[in-house]
């Protein structure tokens, strides 16, 4: 995660503003929380379709933790992930807290959001 943080130009939490890619294959993402870089309210990011190309795929009901590189690509190989995987990432770098029963796996919990903020502040140094 530290390497992904340092290599990213932008890091943010977001949700899809559109359930499909535009004609150029880019996703429109509504930003929920800015963690690193100059970030607009809505970001247009490139990503693959998933399944071997490291792409995020498209899940309009999920939130995402998105790491964007200088090439404006967001993918799972550079740290981006769906909310359902955020608990696993946070678990590796904090006290082991995982998603609780009853928490929507498509949404990032407040507990995980706070831990991501703390991780972000550590890596900024």
C-alpha cells in the first residue's frame, strides 16, 4: 500500500457516476473523499474491463478506493479496489478490524474510512 500511495498522483474514494464507460472507455467517478492530489468533484478515469487486464470492471452499486497514476489509469494492479475489498486492505495495515456482519459490502464503512485516512496521513510524510 505504501508503494501504491507514493506512486499515485491521485487517491480518492468514489462511486460510479455512470454505470457504463464512455465512448473512449473511461469511467465517470463521483468523488466522496479526497486523499491525495488535486481532485475534482467528478473524475474521468481509464480502467480495463477486469479479468486479467487489472481493470476495475463496472459495478454501479459499489464504492471504490481509487489510485490514479500519471497516465490517468486506475486499476487493481496499482492499488484501486472495490469497497468489498477495502476491509482486506485495511486489515493488512492496521489492527486487523474487518467488515462487520450487517455492513453493506458495497459501501466503505466509517471505521474503514477513518483507518484509510490515518494510513494516508502516515504515507504523506
